[in-house]
C-alpha cells in the first residue's frame, strides 16, 4: 500500500476533538470513530510495527483471511509520525464471546481447526490469544492487531507451531488457557494435530517441541 503524505495541520484536524482510548501492543495511539479506527505510530518508537502491519494486511487479504479493512496509510510532513485508518472487523473478540457465552465450548473445537489453518498458511502470530481472535457474525474467525506477525512462504514446521502455543502459558492469558483446558486440552491438541494432517513422525515431533516450549501444558496432556 502506498503511503500518502499529509500536512501536520491536516493531521491535527483529523484527530481534533478525539480522545485516544488505548495504546496498542505495537505502541500506536488509537482513536476510535464510528466505523473507522485511526492508529498513530512514531517512526522512532514503533515504525517497524507500522510497516509490518501494512505488509501483513496485504498478505492476509490475498489469503482471504478475515481482517480489518485498511483504508489508507499516511506520513505526517515534518514529523516522525505515521498513521493508518481502517474499518474494524465486525464481530466480538473470542474472550468477550466466552464472557457472554461461557458454556459454548464448541468454539474451542472450531479454534483448533482455525489454528491449524493459520499455521498451514505459514502465519506465525506471536499474539494469537483470544483478544486478537474475532468471532465473526456469520461464523468463523478473523484476526486483528497483527503487526507482530511473521508470514512464511510455506506452512509452519512443527517447531514453529509448538512455539506459537507458548502465548497461552503467559500470565496475561491464563483465562484463555483455562477455557481451553475446560474443553479438554488433550482433545484440543489432538483436533489441532488431526487438522494439520500430520504423519506419525510429525505428530511425535510436534508434541516433543510442545513439551519443551509449553511446560505448563505437560500436566494436562
């Protein structure tokens, strides 16, 4: 996506009267309007995140992965500021979904299949926790906040896949891990492995790496 130049005055007019509601994981300041979101980045602090966000958005769109629609990317003249404007992805985060529907564990089954598809597409998303997975109104899942994602040309190997589950062992995501365990962690992992079409040796390698990177999983598997 081409980055357009805007004046500092135009940028100030854009954010005038708007209140930033959060600072994203990538460091950008976020302004929310009806039907669109403005995320501002500093080249010095989070320029890499900004460019990777744009690059990943284009790649994910080509893969037909449901994501927010990026409407434009801009650089503010005479500053180190960049910003992007995008339409939010319709739906609710998986974490909020479970707050409203705590007994619908079928979504965990669906998540196992979704994770397998994500990894088959070569997507290594470090922050693939329940707050970055969107439950779509028509069913299925989408992804948000993907600036710290790496997209490989081939499907992920067993090492990358196992390592990606490590996010659920971190203290901030214990509620996500608890919901997976409520469904049954062994069942979840078996469904994931089956959807990944692993051979016996690949399955064995995957569980070996999983036991190394996700020691918290070991007592439940």
